[in-house]
C-alpha cells in the first residue's frame, strides 16, 4: 500500500478562505493527500492567501522564499498559491517565484486535482479563470462524517472590484458567485 501524500495548507484572511481551505483539502483527498500540520513533511504546500493587508503580495513572496530549503531537500515537493493574492497576481507569481508549481484562483478549486496532476508531471499549473461551470456544483458534496458540530457554508461569495463586500473592503479581483439554494 502506498503511503498517503501529505498536504500542508496555511490559511490567511477571512472565513471564506477557511472554508475554501477545507474544500481544497477534501478535493486533494481524492488524489491521496492527507493533511499535515507541518510544512517540513509535506508533499504539497498550499498558501491560501488574503489580499487585504498592505503589501499582501510582497508578504506572500517573502513566505514562499522560506520554502527554498525545503524544495532543495525534496525536489518532488509541490508548492501552490491559492486565494485572493493568486487571483490578483496570477502568472506573475510563477514569474517572480519559480519555486511555485501551481496557482489557483478561488473560483477554480474544483479543478485542483487536474492542476495537481499537471504539477506532478513537472508542468506549471495555473488557473485563475472564472469558469463557466459552477465550482459549488463540481465540488463533491461534503461527507457528513467530516463535518463537526459547526461548519461553514458559503451562501454567496462577493468581494468584487465594483462592489466590495461587507467583510472585504478592498478592491480585490472579483470573487462573486452565489451558491445554488438547493446545495
Ligand atoms: S475575500 Fe478579502 S478578507 Fe477574504 S481572503 Fe480575500 S482579500 Fe482577504
């Protein structure tokens, strides 16, 4: 039996990102990943970023730079950037920090398994599109056993450049999609 791959996710920002990190861990669970609390034994590190702070992107680049030693010791380690800095910076992240294998925007988390497979083949994997398909429909229903007594439910994502949301006052890249009422 092959040992599970380890996934380390570091989450910044609002409850939207906390929820998204849970969903990303679930999506990558299907690729044989289990979560770890330490980046040192991870096979994949994902930074789920927030753009709200001043110089947020610079702080992400600085954090990514700290993984240089880990990647040198473990060339198979994959490093990904998700969340609002990923959405805002896109391909620029890979250009500025070649350590990064994968960049995924908040509307594309359901595509993480394909992106991870691409990264495993040694290709750069980027998706910051606003796909036609709805990620809420594509992400699998949450297994009941994994839900605690409380859980986050996204009703609507709304942090847009034209109409910043109540919880996110910055003009971040659009992140607006309503969850279908039946899900
Ligand atoms: S929606 Fe706003 S507060 Fe939430 S992670 Fe993105 S930038 Fe940060």
